[in-house]
C-alpha cells in the first residue's frame, strides 16, 4: 500500500472526490489565487458529510466454515 492509499484509507475521505470538490469551489469563487488550502479543507468537510449520509454498503451473508464444506446433494 502506497502512502496515498494509506492516508486515504485512514482518513476515510477519497482524495479524488476532495480534489474534484475543491476545484469546483475554486471555480465557483472566480478562481482566486492563494485560497487553495481554504478550498481543500472546505471540500474535505463537504465530502465527509456527504459520505456520512450514505447508507452503509450491504453486508455479505455470513457463512460459517462448516457451511462451506457441505456440498448439496
């Protein structure tokens, strides 16, 4: 796992989503210079909140080890 993947997994915020949102915010404000960090942090918060509202992915059915060994007749 490279550094970016580790950081992304640890932060639970996909960098591509943050990058896209930060760019959108920058464009919305007329492409001002020197506001990169403001846009990045705002975008990160937006993505965090957006992802928190998503329902969790469905869980796979839990199969016990013994069920895997039994073959249907």
